C-alpha cells in the first residue's frame, strides 16, 4: 500500500451514488408496498451498504483500513429506479471515496439480488462519486502573485563548511513544489545577532514567508527561539503546537523542540528543526495549510487594511 504516514489527520467526507433501474412497472410498487418475496428491499440494502463501507479494505487490496466514524445509506425511490446515496465521514490521513463507492455498489447489488426473482430486467446503471472533501487539496489557497520565501540555515557546522546543508536544500525543494518563489537563502552560525539581521532584512524586503532551520533544540548553542521571539510583532502559537503534535506521533523526541512562529509586519516567520527529517516532518504538518496566513496578509494589503 502507499505510505500515508506523512499525511496529517483531517476530517474526510465522501458521497457516492448508485442507480438501480427496474424492468417492469410493478416492481417499484412492490418495493413500496413491502411485497417483495425476499423481504424489505431498502432495509436489507441499507444494512448491506453499511457492511460494504466497513469491509472495503478487506476487498480492495490497496485500500487502507481506517476508522469509519459516520456512515449513512439513503434511498430515493423513483418511478423506474432506486437511487442509492452513501455518505461516509472519518478523521484520518486518507480519504473515504472508495469506501463510499464500495458501500453504494454493495447496496446496489443487494437491491438487484432482492428484486431479480420478480423482475428479470433489473440493471445497475452507474456507480459514481458525487463529492469528496478533506485533505490538503481542500486547503490550497490561490494567490494573485506568487508568494516569496526565504530560508535561513542556522548551523555552526554548515557555516564553517564542516557539514553539508541538507535541511535547507530539502526545505527549498518543498517550497518550490508548493509553488513559492525562493528569493533568499543564507547560512549563519548559531549566533543570535546574525539570525536577527537576516530575518529583519528579509522582512524589510517584503518577503512573505521566512523559514529558519536549526537552533530549536536544547544544546547550549541552540538559541534561535530566543533570537526570534523579541522581533516578532505577534506570535502564532498554534502553528508550532500543530507541528509538535504531528512530530510526537512519529518521534517522541519532538517534545524537546522549542520552535516558534509569528509575524513581523506582513511576514510569517517559522522556525524549523535543524535535522532534515525534523524539518521535512514539520513542513508535512504545516503546509499548505499555513499558507493561508500569507493569503490573509495579501488580502489585507490589497485592501489597505
């Protein structure tokens, strides 16, 4: 199966539909009047649909087992057809569209099976996904102008040439994939004065997003939060709370990250861990959702707020 461990947990919803058409005029009347020999067609199909939703991962090889936290199967009985609608919701890392479609297909097959003794013209006309919500795709903002970003690598080892800059390179690659323009990159030692100078300079240039990597741990030289906090106009605690919660699910040592985030004027500043893995996981946790802050600032600037 595809690895989804890097995905954040979000509310997911899917609605699917299946249509079963009858071949005889009296079939729908028999369903409504409860005269089908095999029993209550709609109730049997509803229960079967619920089972189908819950057992999707058992039948579709590449589907992930996931918690079904809401499932509903409803019917619209028309003149010559029965339209089945399935709604599925969960809070998880992957969507539930296949679960909804599988439930609709099982319910449709149940209707077919219940009605075939009295109508040889039953057909399942279509099974389709009507709607899906949740996941990163729903949280991508559209920008009038491409957001500008800058990356500051804070590391004694990288600054002295003793280590390669892997974390900064990974961050830049991710930003470019997200469609951001990386207009600044610098490497400094773990010195608060150097950190403050670069961040202030970039904010003064109107950079939308500044990401730092390094100096957020507990070694004596880790002083990035202490350098950044005094120059923030407003802290945004929820950003790093989300990042730490995400990290702790994957690495218990994430509890020791002291990263902070906040605004300098219209510029969003986020301090990422110095390890490549830590930086990547923090970006997995925050993007593209956090870019909504940049969108809000763009809107405020455009309207003179």
